[in-house]
C-alpha cells in the first residue's frame, strides 16, 4: 500500500495550491479519505474528508477556502486550497479516515509541505 501526497510548495498569502494524493496497492474507492496536516510543534489534525459517495466535511479553519474531491478511476484524492494563510503552513498528508495498517503498524505515506509566506 502506498499513499503519496504531492503538490505542495511555497506560496504567498492569498495564493492557491492543489494537492493530490495517489493511492496504490489497495482499493480505496469505497473508503472515506481525508487530508491531514501537521505544523511544527502541533499534533496532526484533520483538514477535510470525503466519503466514498462524495460527502465532504471540513475543519472550521478551512471551510470556504479548501475543497476536497476525488477521482476514483485514478485512485486520487485532491485538495484545492484557496486564499491560503500563514497558519496553513504545514506538512499535509492523506489517509483513509479509518486508518491504514501494515503488519499491525499505522501507515502514513509521504506528505507534502505547504509553506505560506506573509
């Protein structure tokens, strides 16, 4: 199983980025997927989630600015981030909401770093 996030980068306040997460090695099409982020010194937090049928939910801090969607045919989950703020600076990861375990160990794939300059 692999979950690889990409698309991060350096952007100015008010800018936009689109993150993508490619899933492989298992069928995630029916699973609720989510984007998480962890900034320096903080715990990982859930940013946005999307069910297998497309129902979405967002953290209050990003509602109205971020949009999560998925392309099951390409096994990819996207996060469109608009009106970015310095507090959005964090490493971003995707995962199944119910988690992924490999040999009994929680799996987190490669994240992608988003840096928003003021």
